[in-house]
C-alpha cells in the first residue's frame, strides 16, 4: 500500500555450535529488538541458554529444521559457533525435496572442503524457506577494524612476520584448508588445518620447547578470510583463548582481517593482550603488508 510500512521480518533463528560466538550474537539480536530462537546443535553447543527459547537439533536434520521453521515463523537464520565434526549418514534426515539431492550431498560431505560443505548447508537451510544472514549483520560491533585494537603495536620485525603469514594464509584459504598461519622470523612455521587455531598454537608452543623454531624471535599469528569465503558462515574469529595460546607459544601478537573477522569479548581480550604485551591488530588485504 502506498505510504504504508513494510511488513516486519519473520523471527530470527540462531544455529548454535560451540564457543562464545552464538551467545554474543543472540545478545546483540535481543538488544536490537529481535527475540531469537536458538537451535542448539547436538554434541556441539556448550553455552548456558537459560532465558532464550531453544531446541536441540542434530546436525544434518533438515527435516527437523523445516518443521521448526514452519512452527515458529522463522524467516532468517544465522550460522554461528564451532562445529567439530561433519554429520554421519545416520544424522541426516531430509525433506522430500532435499532427498532428491542426496547423492550430491553425500559427495560434498565425503570430499568437499569446509567452504563447500558450508555452502551446501546454506543451500539446504534456504531450501527450507529461510534467508541465511551473517553473524556480523546481527552483531557488527564484533568486526575488527584496521590498526591496533589495544595499546601494543607491531614493530618492523613483526610487520615482516605479518606479511609472510598473510601470504601463507591466503594460499591456505585458496585451497579451502584453513584460515590461519604463524610466521616467526619471516619463516612460516605452522598452518591451520582441521584441528583449529588453538591446537595450531599449542603445536607452535611445542616446536618452541623442542628448539625447532627460534627462541630469540617471537612471531605472529595471522587469520584471514578464505578468498572465496561466504561471509555468512565461519568468519575468522579470535577470543581470550587465542591470546592465552599466543602468549604460551611465545608470539608477539595476533593479526586478523579488518572488516571480515570477529573479536569476541573485546574488552577482556584487549585487556589480556595489553597485560601480556601482545598486539592485536586488524590488517587490510589492500595495503602492502596489510598495514599502513
């Protein structure tokens, strides 16, 4: 109707894996006027969801998702949090329309990289009648900005390590393997795989203890979006555990992609980094070495 207001969007659902991110997104949604319904992934979620309406859903249960979407009037879905495993065949419950796609689904689960599987998940969710949106669209304040987030800044040696690790992380992302790399003394010493960032940093700490990497040079962790990454899922994320593990690995700091990476519990994270003497900095792919 001319001059009339638009119909309000349907309810928001947050599909919650592990870690802090789903809770931060839910709280941001509530602050902006949404009352999100939380879909907790079985064997993945690890937060207390008292005070939010929620249900537990097995990963791969498209039929159950479609039922909840219809019952709750859900039109928008956010994917958030860590997922440690891919669905087993027994976990997959399909609607008739998605059953017709079963051979393609099984091929992607068996051989596709993380981005391939995430794109498949987004397509299945949207096939249930929802629009998938990014966590950063609900909680934009979580996005990193360019430059230091705290009081500590990288020096020239750190900048060289940032440039080396950025180059490695970019190649890693092109192969759809991971998002992070560690460089020490201009040499790339670790690449992130399926084990995740914290486990990679623990591996670096072990290399340091064994004398396999320089004891004199500190080094840097870099996390970047994959070049073809869908911004609606699995953005690079750092939290307090990242700072704790970077400190244990003897690193000088952490660099993440500005505008395309998330910082959880920012105030506490920056405070912990400052106290440890570590920098946290947002880098820009469009700048030489990522920084001005």
